[in-house]
C-alpha cells in the first residue's frame, strides 16, 4: 500500500499542474469529453450484452422476424459505437498533444532557467536530460490517458456488468458437497476472487519491469548520444583514424541496450505467459458453469451467451491491472526520470556568485571572489580586483590554473563559488569562449546571435564579416545551415568576432577566442576590434605573447598543483 500511495502521489504532482494552468478550461473540457466518451462506450457494451441474449434466442427459436429485427438494432448500435470510437480517437490524442506542448514549455523553461542545464552537465547529476524532455514527457501523457481512461472504463464496466452477472448467475447451493450455504450471484464472486488472485501473481511477475524500463531509457539515450557524437565529430575521427575505437564504443553502448532488452523481453515473456493463460481460462469458465443448465433446458442459448459475455466483461474489468502492468511499469519509470530531472534542475549550490549591475559605476570588478571545482577543489580564494573602463586587460596563467573558470565566473554562469561581480548598470557585455556556439539557421541569425532585437542591417553584417576575412561567405546570408559543420575552427572563431562587431559591446571578454588563428589572422581580428570599437574595454585570456601588444595591462593567475590560486599584476 505504501508503494501504491507513493505512485499515486508522485503521479498527481506531475499531472495536476497542467489542469491548474492557463489552459485549464480547455484541458478540463477535453478531459471530461474523453471520460464521457469512455462511459458512452461502456453503455454501448451493456446494450450489446442485452442484444446478445435476444439475438441468440432468435437463432435458437428459429424466429426469422426477430432475427432481422435484431440485425437492424445491431446496425444502429454499431453506428453509435463507430461514431464514439472516432470521437475518442480525436479527443484524447488532442488533449495529449496540447498537454505535451505545455509540459515541454514548462520543462524547457525550468531546465534553462538559472542555467540548470549547465549545472546538470557540469555535475552529471542526471543523464540525458534532452531525452527526458523529448520522450518522457510524451510518454507521461500517453500512459496517463491510457491508464486513466482504462481505469474509469473498467470501473464503469464492473458496476454495469456485475449487476447483470449477479442476476443471471443466481444462487449456488453448496449442499451437494455437504455445506449448508447458498451463495447469491456466485459467478460475480468467482470473477472477483479470480481477478484478485490474478493481480497478485501479475505483480509478483511484472514488478521487475519497473527498474528494467528505467534503465532501458538510459541505455537507449546513451546509444543515441554516442551516434550523434560520431556524426558531429566526423572529421576529427576520420583524421585520427578512430573508426575502430568508435565502433568499439558504439558496440559497447549497444551491448547495454541488448542486455537490457533481453532482460525486458524475458520478463515480458513471463508476464505474457501468465496473462494469456489467465485470459484463456477466463474465456471457457462461464460456459462450463452454465452448460448443465443449458443441457437440462433450464437456460436458453441467449442466456448462456449473455452470461458468458457479462462474465468476460466483469473479469476483464477486474483484471485491468494484470492486462496493463507493462504500462504501469513504464509509467513508473517515466515518472522517476522526470522527477529526477526536476530535482536536478532545482538543485542549486548553497553559495553563489552574485553578478549585479551597479548604477554610477564605471569599472567592472569583483570582490571576495572564491572559485572551486565541482569536486570541491579550491581555485581562487577571496580575490578582489577591478577591470577599469578603457584599459584592455590580458589574463594569463599556466594551463589548468583556472583562467577559463574565472572567465565563467565573471559571466555569472559558474555555480561553484561565492562573491560579488559588479557591472556598470546598462553596460553591454559579451563573452566569447574558445569554442563558439553557432545556432543552426541563416548566416544572418548566426552573426546576430543572441541579440534577437538587433537592428543591424545586412550591410553592417557583411562589413563585419569582411573585417574578419569572412567576406567569401557574406553572399550566403539567407542560407539555413549547420554552420558548425561547414566552417573550420578558425572560421568559427572569426564569425564570433564578427558577432562582437555587430553587437558593439561596452565590455568584451575573450577566452582563447583566437587560439585557432595564425598570428597574421589574429592581428587582423584584433585590429578590427580596436578600430571599429574604440570605446570598448577588452579583457582577453590567452597564452600567446603576441596578445600582449593589444592590451594595456596584464594579470597572471598563478596556481601550483593542489594550491589555491592568486592574481598577480604582471
């Protein structure tokens, strides 16, 4: 019971927000419509059950007029059943589609808010967040509607047909076996006991599917991710002749998928063996029970068929959890994965680096800045420094000393640390990492990114591209492409600099942003920045001595192995 309560509680917390959202009225209307159509279907089944008795009685009595009358009635019932079926095929899927759209927006906002996606990737608190949003949200709505409508239909069927079966089966006397007891509506009791026993054993067999389905989603996502990595790094793998190694990794990933798939298959086969055996016994049982009465003439063929139909409906309703155990197991796994994503997105460090605009401030600086790695290792402790407006600063240091971490902290995205970063109010600040991000889209959008409000004209964009020696692609402004796969590493870095020329920041931070350029091209890029953005304050992180000439000041981040770093004016 504790597991059932936990399941229902977790399900409620995941499901109910949509029905309280801004879409609640249309969501509730569609839900009520789907439930109503489910009850209509049950009502039609009751009418079909009664029709069975009359139809088979007409056959037994060789009453041709009654036969054709029942055929006409069947046609009307069938038309209603078809109409209800078509309506159900529209209403429930449409509700699921709208629900998925709302959930996707909410989860995307939650995942992106406060850079939760960044923390998750740094800490690896959950795997494959993208797959959880793309697949698990779809399955949440799909399994929920299937099971919810199934349960309501089963309850309505049970109530309707239990009354019919109770009346049809009559009392059963146990006097022939020496027990002076009469059981009223005995077949209803038999169906109930049969279903309870069946549900117990189905749970015993099928509960192993819950962890297996959880792992299946993980292994499938890992395999897809590895395939995508090969596709996105095709050139590097080809140059390294890494095909054999990649094949080994991919086959190992799929080995996990296969091993898990075999375990799922074996468990489902065991469950299927039990479910099919259970169902087949239930088919023949009512005929065995009613056969003596039929052969003695006490029951008509119509009553036998109606009793068998009613028993099947009651047994089917009571066996809902047996027949849908796989769905329940998969829904449990989906819920666990979504709650894991929610928890990881909500998890924030106890301390944080505060980045705040300050009215009247002219320089950009940090106070009490402490930085660490995800494993707790300290990089910088209680550092205070200023980056004056108009004085370009070069930050240097040994590889691994923490320069890029400092860059991320000043950008406000590094979650492991504390202190304050003060920025002049209203200042336009842009950060260029070593590996630029270029969205899939037009070249125009790639240069303007992320400034959606940019009013830069095509002429300005072309001029910026020409300034960084990318004039040869300026004619492809409207071409939609995956530019990361088209441009070389150096071209991508130059496109990022063109982005800065269009954005016109007050403060520009470059973290090895020209590392893929030769010195001549690096010189051309820095000259373009200096000439076109004379009022900009530039802060660069890099190793090359050639960078020194473009900066007025140099700060070195010194940190020995296992030590806490310190900033030293060079």
